[in-house]
């Protein structure tokens, strides 16, 4: 019998949570996904559209999936300096001028479509 969704135990929730897709086109708005590090992640429609437009090969999506990394010289999630946001995606090389920012909402890292450049 499959595990049922229960907010009381994280293991049940993890069993029911799909892995983060490899492309922006596969992501459904406000669906909760699980990253490689076990973090719960969601994206709204605006963020998905920004990802499709500015991250066509999925470097930011892979960095979000990878999870927390030291801020210098790494691709992954790093702390955001933007007020009201907890983390941002960071990539090196092409596409590295953009950052996608997310905030933790009820235990889920949610990306609402906040993007910055530097």
C-alpha cells in the first residue's frame, strides 16, 4: 500500500513529492518538488516564464536542484541580499549575470519570479 500524504511526518511527504524536473517546461506552477538535497521547492508562473526565457539550458534550475553552496566560486543556492528573500540561484559562466530569488514559505522554498542582474 503506498504511503499517504501526512504533514506529521516528513518521510511520508517526501515519498509523495516529485523530484524537481530537468527543464522549466516540465514544471507546473505552484507544484511542490523535491531537490537533490531534499529541499521542498515551488515556482509560480512568472518564475517559470523567466526560466524559459533566460535559462534555456537550465543552469539556474540545476543550481536550485543542487542546493546550498559556499558563495564564492560555486554554482548552487546562496543567501539572497534582497529584502524578503532567503536564497538565490547562482551560476558561473554564461547566464551568470542573472539571479533568481526565492523565499521560504511554510517550509517550501518558493520562487515567485524575482530576478536581478549584476
